C-alpha cells in the first residue's frame, strides 16, 4: 500500500498522539473493521477500526487521492468503538 503523507495530515494525527507508522499499522490489522463510508464534497472517506502491533486500537479515517491512501485523521478508539471491535 502506498500512503500520501504531508505536513498537514502528519501534524493533524500528531495532535491525537498518533504517528504515521501507527496509523498505517492499524490499517493493516487483519481483524480490522470498516465502520462507514461517507462522501465529503467530491471525496469518499472511509472510517476503520484497527489494532496496531503494539495493541493500540485506533479509529482511522482515510480517502484515496492520486491512487494513494491518505490518512485524514487517526485517534484512539472511544469506548463504543472498542466494544464494536471486540464483538466483531
């Protein structure tokens, strides 16, 4: 998978104490779940839940730009999301 990173999305996820490798790792989780798909303007965004190899459960919002996965934001999963992940 190719990812699209720049200062804007790196700084945004850093505000949630997430780094680029953690966000990518969460998307690689074989037990990860796509939660939803929404259209924002002309762009489709996807919400995922995934666990990093270190065990951190993240909610990650992505889109596809120029054929690459762009992580819009990533943060720790909230309690509701954690329950959803455990149930699946």
